[in-house]
C-alpha cells in the first residue's frame, strides 16, 4: 500500500492538485511560485510539528525542503477525500 506522501507526489506529477487561495497569498508574500511548492513536495522530507509553534495547523502532513539559497520551505498538505 502506498504512503500518503507517495500518493500526493503522484498527484503533483500528474498535475492533479489545487493550491488554495490562502496558499497563493502566502506564496506571493514570500515570492514563491508553484514550482517551488511542487519541488518541495517531490523532494522534501516529512516533518512533524509546525515551524511556527505559536500557530496551530490543520494539515495532515507537512513536508520540508532546504533550497539552494538555504531557505527552509515548509508545505502543509491536506490529502484529497479518499486518499487518507
């Protein structure tokens, strides 16, 4: 049985995902593009907890990747219905 992250990576490769309005706003604030999020999901590692410990997250899965510029990107993912 495939892990949730593997299923989500398949969806990214197949371009079968959506970025929420909130995520788009956050990406714009941080000067990030969809390719940054895709690369994080495809090559990042699963982390536990949130980088902002003062804020509760509703994500089921969080993925982290360190960029060439040494930025740490954290992407929170909610699996589509039926994927869990």
